[in-house]
C-alpha cells in the first residue's frame, strides 16, 4: 500500500507559507475591525494586535520553532512581543472571554 503522507519538504514548504501569510496579512478595508463597547477598536485580522487569535498563531510558530530550531521563527515571536510591549499592554487580551 502506497503512503499517503506528503514528503517532508512539501510539509515544511506549506508550513512556511502559512507562517508567512500569518505574519503579513493585513485588513486593508477595515472589514475585520471589532468595535468594543469600551471604545477600543481591535484589528482581528492582521498580525499586529494583542488578541487571543494572535496567541494561537504564536503558539503554532513556537511549536514549529521547537521542531526546526530555525532562528527566524524565534525572531518572529520576539519581534511580535517587542512591538506589542512597545504599544503598551492591553487591559484585556481577549474580546471573547469576559474574565480576561
């Protein structure tokens, strides 16, 4: 029986494409802006925000970094945190969970 697993280079190529799209996605139209009752406006689409969805992406990038040891992945994570801390920490990090 033939293997249905894709070759490793194909998998790595797909994961790298996914990460590239993740960190470069932008909401050029404002369609995905979330207006909160407290006046904050959250960009739920782009990589440049502090929301639970970003945490999921960061976790995935971290796990792939653990697997590959590629320095650029760690740099992506460090750059994201540096930029977010420079903006100031948000009082809430999730618009979906009222207790955060």
